[in-house]
């Protein structure tokens, strides 16, 4: 999955952030902090 991304942007790992959530919950179950992080980025 990441082969093309590695080729185009070798330092992509510095841009990837894991967030916890649940697709079955309102607002995807994201915490306020994680939601703000996604909005800002």
C-alpha cells in the first residue's frame, strides 16, 4: 500500500498520525483532540 507513497515522499511517516475512533459512533467516535488535529491538518 505504501510503496508508491514511499517513492513519491520518502519522509511520509513524519506526516502520518494514528487516531482512535469507531465508525459506528457519532462523529466517528473521535476525541475532541483528534478531531481538531484532523481539521487543522
